[in-house]
């Protein structure tokens, strides 16, 4: 079974731009969570989607948003990019809201 | 404040010996704990988990021990192999899955297995 895939793997943007990252979960998984990893803060929870609905949200500003489609694929969007948004963005999928989360390889975003 | 702490940024162990990675937590509502391994340029890989109703869970070379009174868990790898060299993350949640606040991760311990 294929794992979690994320596109693109690398991205360079400039301050003020917006970016959309994509995540395809493991086949059959209906829950998708997003995390941000930075050297200073480590891995931090952004939000979780299940059945096209945001179920939980971490402590991030409204510039960070996401959505989930009927095929469970998910996208996250960051608007008005700031230098501090440079990070590795990880997507994780699970069968349901109580299943083990399996991570994708991440998208490395660099904001200049 | 850090709710999940891994106080050793790095750990060096000889091949064939036991590796012990430690993790402490402060949130008494956490009742599900996981260990992930991460190689550079890859996402975290799930290793093993434990529910707070247990104090030990074993899977092959990996064993996780949970001491609820001390709010401490540890991951034992026996015997350690060169492929175990990676960064290990401890994670916790309220309830199975991510819970309302997702998984809360420690900062990681870089395990180096020396030949």
C-alpha cells in the first residue's frame, strides 16, 4: 500500500505571497492532520480533517487554513507568508480519528 | 511550556548494546503515547505506542515502558543496529489518535549507533 504523499517536496516563496500544499493520504484513511516542524519549536500541530470537516485546530494564526476533499486528499494554505513560516510541513493520515498517524515525507518551504 | 520533554538531544550507543531513550511529560490528561523515528529528508516513521492502561508494550527489538506516577516513558532498543541511527521523537495525546490538540511532540533525541 502506498504511503502518504505530499507535493511539492520543496518550495521557495517570498514574503507576502501565499502557498498551497497538497497531501494524499494512505488509501482508505479518512483523517488527515498537518504539522509544522521548525528547529526552534519542533513539531507542532496545525489542524486535523475528517470527512471534509476540520475537527481540531492548533494554536496558529488564521493565515493557516486547510480543507479536505471527498477523496480524503487535503490541502493546506498559508496566506501572506512571513519569514517565520519557513519550515517543514508534514501531513499525517490515519484510518479515523483514533487511528495511528502515519506521516508523509513533508514539504520544505523556504520564505525569502 | 513544553508538555513533552526529551532531555537528551543526542545519545551514542555501541552496536549490539541496548539503547534507552527517555521522555517526560507534564500533562496528566495524556493517556496515549507514541514513538516515531525520523531520518533526514523523510517524515517520521511510527515505531510503537502505548496506552496509559498498560505499563509495557513490546514489538520485536522495541519496548516502551510507561511510568504514569513519574510521568515518564522510555523506549528500549535491543540489540541496537546501525540502521537505528536516527532522530527519535516521543509524542503524546489525550485519547487515541491525535486528540483535540493533535499529537504533542518532544524535541527529539538523535541516536547514533557506533560500530
